C-alpha cells in the first residue's frame, strides 16, 4: 500500500511557516508518541534551523511508557528538549511555559539585565494533521484564562486552516499553524503508520487493506492483544490477515446481507479501537529501529 497525500493547502502552510519563522524564538513540534519517527516532518529541521526546539511527544497516555522515555532521550541527544505529554492534561500550560522559559533563559537573563521587567517569548507550534495541536491550543488558551476563542478541531486531519496567535501567559505567545505533511513519504511504512494513527484522511484509503497491514504488525509484535481484545482463538493468528479480519468481524457479529462478514465495518472498528487505545498502550516506532 503506497500512501501519498499532500493537499494543496499544505503547500501554502509551509510557505506561511517559513515566512513567520523570523517572528518566533522557539519552535514547538508535536509528535505522536505512538509514532515519534513517522510523525516527525523532516522539513522542520531545515525550516527551523537556528531556532530553539522543543519536541512534545503527545498522546503519551496511548503509547508504551518505556519506549516513550527512550524517545525523549533520543531527541535530547539530537540537541532538542523533549517532553512526553497528553494535550488534555490540566497542568500542561504551566509545564509548557516553564520548559520554554528554561529554553530561553539566556535571552531572558540578557534582556532583564538591560532593564526589561517582562521578556516576551514567542513560539510557533507545528505538527502533522491530527497530532493534537488544536487540542493543546484549546487547553492552553483556556488554562491561561485569557478569554481567547477556542480553535477549531475535528476528527478529520487538516481542520485548522489559518495561523492564529494565542496568549498563554503574560510573557508567552503561541503561533498555531495548520497541520502539514511532506510531499512524499520515502518509506512506505511511514505512510502506513501515519494512516494507522489517523494522520491521513481515511476517506482516501482502502480501510480493509489498511486494517490488514495493522493486523500484520500485531501478529508479529503483540498477537496476544488481538486475541484478548476480540476473543478470537490463539490459532487464528496463524491464518492470513484477511482471515484474521473476518474472525474479528465474526466475533463482533458484524454481518452484512447474506450472512457474510462486513469487512469494512470490521476494519473501521479495528482502526478506531487501536486509535483510542482500546487494544493497549502501543508504540509502533522504536528508536532502535532508526
């Protein structure tokens, strides 16, 4: 399954990010903690060169905690600050502001020596579609008590369309940007894992084939989670991926006309439950693989 998806508005977003980069001190990049490699846009290293960088491993509550710690250490070794978060946590505003102030401590110290009482920090928030940027921005704007209008969010990738500044604290502003993917995924596994986690709109995908690819990962890495979640016999995991999908559908009673298994409903259920963490805390990307 060769997945490529780059809507036209994403080209515009990339140009907008490039144009606004001189306005900010820090670039905050949200990654999906389940796929920290696959969800990292390689363009950002060029776009954000010479800027302080903070990597937020979002949706950490859905990921394997041990592997998430490995990724934090990995990105710190690459010269970034890294923090595992859940964008829905109440404490995230204070945690993020404190981390950014630490990153900018040298600038803050210099400005205060010049007599400035408050040193304003501006940060740009970037990330691929559906990684949780709008959820984070809504949490930050609400927690700050600034009365800012919440950003538009949705289950489909690419809902946030334009840039917007959000006041997080008296000395801290965030520039939100729409989610942006890169024009071509060099590694087909990257495209597949982005699709597994919902970063690519399901309406352009063959969800049955996609679900079979996800089943293939589970069979190799964690077959016990499929068996326990869907109450299928252990020997099912020795079958073809299509047969496994049919067994999951049968176990759930997903039958179409004529008594055949409704494979599309089964596939959508498997993907939805994986994305919601109902099969367990799972990380697909491991630092040791890259």
